[in-house]
């Protein structure tokens, strides 16, 4: 009896799954867009433009280490 009930339930499940998947493929939505003309003007702010001074030449605060590679080689020699 249990075997018969389980077979019927599985059969119903397979049947409803088949119907649902068939409905998904049957419905198809298609969108169609027409051309639209977009017109507009260039909008600028009212008032005067401000002039910003260029930055002066400044000395770099980054110093290049001249002896970096020899120092690295010394640290590796002790290993």
C-alpha cells in the first residue's frame, strides 16, 4: 500500500513539474522601442570664472637611498 501511494505521489510530482516547465517556455515577452529625438542646450554657470595659481616648484621630501641594494645584500648574507 505504501509503495502504491509513493508511486502515485511521484507520478503527480513529475506531471506537475512537466506542466510548469512547459508554461515557462510558452510565454515569451518582446519589447519594441521607437526612436526618440533628444534635444538640449549647453548649460553653463552664471558668473565669472576663477583663475587658480600654479603650484610653485617645491623640493621633494622623498629622498632616494643610494645604498639600499648593498644594505639588502648585507642583511641576506647573515642568513
